[in-house]
């Protein structure tokens, strides 16, 4: 070895020892931080399905479906990482012998092709991602309102640049080494120095073959050293920054995806996770007297999070896809799922050493008195109260997250602590809870009014227990729901469904005053005790009447009865009314007149996907097929199906004032109006209410000549929706229609699909 090689070998050795040691220290810190979390049984098994899901999701990059170019770029960068590790190992040997190659692999053609292909693709991929970040990053000289439109707002840009620069330097070094290896091989007359072994680097390596051998040898040593030093520097940087999720996610995401809630890879949507005790076991709050005196309900401090919740926050890549889709953030509210996760991540990293130390000495007075323990996440300001309660639990963040972070479960657990332990919830919810507890519905109306919707129908609506003995005597139990029984707009839907079922000769019966609220608003507001009380009552009632098949009109009732009641002992076949009606149409039991409006012209309808029907339960096509069967023209909003924008009523927001930023329902209504449709079809009573109010507010604002908020104020930073093609970049445009303004089309009707269908029945007199 010459002096250059000796120096290079010493530097590489020192860098490797330091890099690996510091990186290992980072791994230990992360593991210890995750281990302060509570147990969470069931996240390691079944192994087979989880491994299959891991391979499918990691290699398929399915969560990037709305960003196809980003999907490809990120995929090639990801795959290039393990492929190019081979060249790092070769680099150590090249410091000793510049002509070194790994035994058995040095001239293995498939591997050589893979290395060169992924080096070039990695170079193109990381270059694209770097340029993209530059295009959409928040500009320092812009106002905060403008900066918030970037999904990278709040992300650590320096860390991202470190990662991008590292990848860029490594792939350039790999390509340079391949060219140098080819040039040396040509000089040495090696039989493998051909385009077969160097398919993508021989073209520039040939130009170096004329250099003298010593120069090429030195160049190989220097470039190999640079590659090693860059790699080890990256190890040191990330090892010293255990919270550097943009780097650590390439390791942690593998574990996080494997341990996701659903082994089949379905997003952590639909049912909420149960309230758990300190051992990770579900708690039964109907037996509250059996609970220990020191029980902590929900997540009050960071150490109350389950270990998977702490792994979630450590894995966050800061990509901002959740933030980009969040309706609360888009309408100027303080909630960003990304920023909430980052706040928990940083707080967990700062708190973990104290929790570990306290647990090491047991429950001594010193440990109990430690001010770093039991820090109230909301009371201390780690999580802003307005941000916590702004969540509509639409699930867009969970569905968009590429590393399977379970934002909604974490937010609900924090709400549970605030509600059950601190009684710290928005004032409006106090009245809602009381009405649900005393009257069995959030409107606070007497149960005897639950059948008022059926008055003056041209047929009788049987009540189980009064008109029919049990549910076995009818085809379906019709679960009316609180909105369907008490809210005027929702009552129209209830009547329409009843008329359509009657027209199709489907027998059904209702529970009448035997119904009570499913408990959805209480549960998503964190009042698990109230939810369990109402759910237990409903399950008991449904089991007593022998209910087997249930049809519902409310997307929230649909989700609760079908997905959450099984944990309470209620296992039923539950369908949404659009699913049942679509089946009846397919069977020829329902027919509709030609799709014409009242004026005899063609009718155009836009459909709003309810979050708890679509995103949470994957019911997208039946409503659209029903509209097609009715002969209307469907005008889709830019955000539809998986990317549908929330109406603003979920997460118990239906019962809270929306005083910060724009109203979510008004923003969604503006998007619907911009389609020029004659009607806005919904499939959930909450959506009907919110969009009806939103359309009215939008109409008032338009009449006032104001394209902003309905109250005449300047629109908040949100109030935006992606323009066509924006999915590839994550940029946003102002609220309202994109492109040329549409002609005035009047105020569209907002109605449930069932109402629109009822009006189009072929034999309706």
C-alpha cells in the first residue's frame, strides 16, 4: 500500500468505528424511548400476514397512489439504499487494493446491472425529490398564511437537505467508482471490462482509460474514501439526532408497518382502539366500581402512550402528506397532524430518560415527585387544546401516511384523558353529554318523538315489540338513528328510505323509542364511559329482538354498529342504505324514471363522499351506481373518493362551535357549487346538515361579492383545495373553482341520495 492508501484506511477505520458506535447509541436511545410506552398486545402476531403486508406495502408503495411521480422517485431511492450497500463493502477493500471485488459477486452480471441501474435511478430520483422540495417548501419571505400552504411547513428543512445531500453524494461516488473500475480493467486487459459488466458506466469510463495507472488507483482510493466518509458522517449525524425522522424512518418504518393495527394492511380507520389499562388490556367502564383508585384513563402524559404510539412519532418522516390533507389545517385551524406528532416525538425524547430513571428506582418518593413525570400533554402546552379539539377524525391523515402512523387513535386517547380524568373539554360538549345520558340523543328530545318522521306516510311502519314480535318477522331492522328521527333534513332521508324499501316490497321494522344514540359522538369526544353505556344498551336491545340484518342511513351509525359493536357483543350484518338500495336496483326491484330535473332538462349531481362511509369503510361505488341508475349526470368534485374533503361534523365536531378559521363545511360546499351541479348528493345526515349550511353561507358570501368566509372576513390560510395535477407536488390553490369561472347556476339543492331517488321512482304517484 502507498501512503495515500494508508491514510485513507486509517481515516475510514476511525470514521467507521465512530459512525457505527454513534449510530448504535441512537438505536439504543430510540428503543429505550419506545419502551417507556404502555404494552399493546397483538401487534406482533400473526407473523405470516404481517410479513406479507410489510413486503406488499414497502415494495408497492401503495400509500403514494395520489402522487405517482413521487411514488416512483421515492421507490428507486429506497431500493437503491440496500442495493448500494454492496458497493460500500467493496469500498473498504478498494482502500487496500483498488482492484478489489467481493468474492463470488465482483463480476456477477445481474448484480452489476442492478447496481448501475439503481445508482442512476437513485440519482434521478433524489434529484427530483430535492427539486420538488425546493419548489413547494415554505418561503421565508412569505407570510405565514402563504407558508402554511406548503406541506413542508413545520418540517426540519436542514435535516431533509442532509439526507438528500448524503444520497446524492453516495450515488455519484458509486457511479464514479464504476467508471474508474472499468478504466482500470481496460488498462489491465481484464475480460470483464466490457459493456456487459458495465452497461451504464462504460461510456464515460472509457474516457478515463487513457489516464496513467497510478492516477486511476489514487482516484479509486479517494472516491472510495469519500463514499465511506459520507456514509459514516451520516451515521454520526443521525445517531446524534434520534428524533431525525426523515433519516430514521428508513429503518423504523419497517417495524412500524409490520406492527400496524390491521395485519392485512388496512389503514387504522373505522373502529377506534379500545380504552386500555396500564397493562394494555381493554377496560370495561360499565363496571366502574371495579376499577382501581389510581387508574389513568386515556393518555395524559407521554408515558401513557402505548409503545406503538411512541414508535409512530419516532417514525414520522415529516413529509407533510397528512398536513396537506387535513381539513382542520386547510381551514386555518391550529391542528396539523404532522406538528402534533412532532411535538409528541420531541417531548417523548426529552422525557424518556427521566421516566427510565424513575422506573429504575421504583415508586420511591423521589420518583413520584419528579416534575418530569406525568406531565399533562395539554395542560403543559405540548399539545394545544384548540388543535386537539379541532380534529374531525376524517381519517385523511391516517390514509395518507406512508409509514402507517395512527394519528386518530392517539388523538382519541388524549381526548379520553382530558374528558374522563380532567373534565377538560369544550363547553358545548357538556350539554351534549348530558342530553345523551338523560335523553339518549344529542338533541335532548324525548324518545316518544322518534317515530314522528313516519307520520302521514301512506303505509304503516311496524315497530318491533308492538307491531311485530321480533326482527325475525321482517327482512331488515331499520336503524333510524338520532339525526334521522329528530333533525328535519335527516327526517326527509328516513322517509325516503322507508318509501323506497316499501316500493321494493322489502319488509322492515324499527325499534321506535327502543333506540338510543349509538354513542359515536361521545366516543370520539373521549367520553368512553358514556359510549360504553349507550352501546351496551343498544346491543342488549338488538340482541333481545333477534336482530340479524340492520340497515342504517347515518354513516356514523353504520361505522359504530358494524365495526365497534362487535367488541361489545353485538355482531350483526349491517349495511348502509345506499348499499341496500343499490342491490335492490340491481335485482330490478326498484326502477327510476329518466333522469330529468323539474324543468325537463338533464339533471347534474355532484356526490360528496362521507368520511365514515368512504374513507373509514371503503364504500365508494354503491352511491355512484345509484345515481347512474337514476339517470343523472355525475359531476365529480376535484376531491372525491379516497381524497374526499370532510364536511366538518365528525369527531363530535357536529356539536362544537367552529370559531377558528373558515368553516370546513363552507369550504367543501364551495367546491361542490363550483362543479355547476344542480344538486349535491350526500349519504350521511351530518354531511347533509353541514353542506346545507355551507351552501347557504357560500351563497350569502357570493351575494355580498365576497369569495371568502361566510361572515365577510378574509379567508383563513386553509380554505384551499388541490388544483388538478397538484397531487404530484402537494401544492395548493385558493378555495373555490380552479380555471375559468363558471356561470351562475343558482344555489344547488343538498339532499341525501335516497331523497333524490325517491323523487325519481318510475311508478311514484
